[in-house]
C-alpha cells in the first residue's frame, strides 16, 4: 500500500484543476506511477461530488488494467487507458493529467494554432508553442487500450497533447511529477486562451523572434512547477477548498 501523501497530492491536483476551470463537474482525472505495473488514480466513489471536492479516499491504487484490491466501492475512470498506455510506453513519465480546458477545446475546434505569440509573460507556455503541441485527432472517449496507444502515438515524446474535440493529456516526471503535470496543464490553458483571444481581436500578433527566444531563460522546475503549485494550493486554502 502506498503512503497517504501521494493520495493527498493527487486529490489537491484535482481540486486545483477544477478551481482554475480546467476540469468541470465530475470529469477529469490524475494519476501517479507507484510501480512498474501499478498507479494511483482519481476514481469515482459512491458519494461522488466532482473534482473540486476530491478526497484522499477517492484516489485508489490499481494495476495498468484497472484491477486492484484497493478499489472497494470506487470505479476507475472509463478513460484509464489514457494513463495506462502512456505509463506503459514512456518509462520517463511518472504522472498523467487528463482534463477538459474549454480554451483548448475552443482552439482545436476553431483550428486556432497554438503559436508562440508571447514570451516572458509565461516562458514555459511559450516554449510549449515553440516545441509544437501535438494533436490526437479523434473526438472520442479513449476507453480501450488500442485507443490509448493511438493517443501515445500522436503524443510521441511531448509533455502535452491536445485531444481534438475533447481535452488534453499532460505528463510529469520525477519527485514532483504530479505538480509538473498540473502546471503543464495550466500553461497549456494559458497558451490556448491567449491564442484564441488574439485571433478574435484580429490575429495581428507575430511569433517570437530568434533574438527574443534567446533571451528567455529556463528558470527550472523548482520555480516553474513547485512554486506555481504552492501558489495554487494557497489559493485553494484561501477559498476554503484545501484538504487541511
């Protein structure tokens, strides 16, 4: 059995996604690798109230096929293959986020490219745009392993992927994998929102120049991920939505 702390982190991750508008009502989930063939994942319990009110007990440990003695009265997400197939295919990945930011949905449906139209405003989001954000083109529930493998094929080695007409998948690695995956989801939302809004205003923005790109430092995961995560946990606390 995994220690309680990772369950708390995943529960907080779900609350942050909901509190920032990236996950509406009961849809979306977060996972964390616990072994070669096991993961903790946000499940749906007998008193489901949505992601904003996720509890530690809603996070259960299962194998990559969705089975496990820890489930009890909880059910795994229908789209567990998003998590399982990414974790199977990518040993570098330790955490997966799947949620449905309206901004990314709107951008994909309208064919708005996620361009590097800003720089220092959000450096990690700008670098996402520079690297390119892959798109899984099918507007479906990824509820079978073969569909999960299709998603993995579209995502490649990228840290984020847009699911057209659906949502996003983001990943994280290392000791703060969940925090990293959540902050990547937040940054992808920023990238989509700015691009959608600037297109609505006339699409006059230019891409970053090579000279400006060279002036955008990598401030490191401790700043880009952990500090941003702490800010959002503090916002939950201020709103009375933390788990303390």
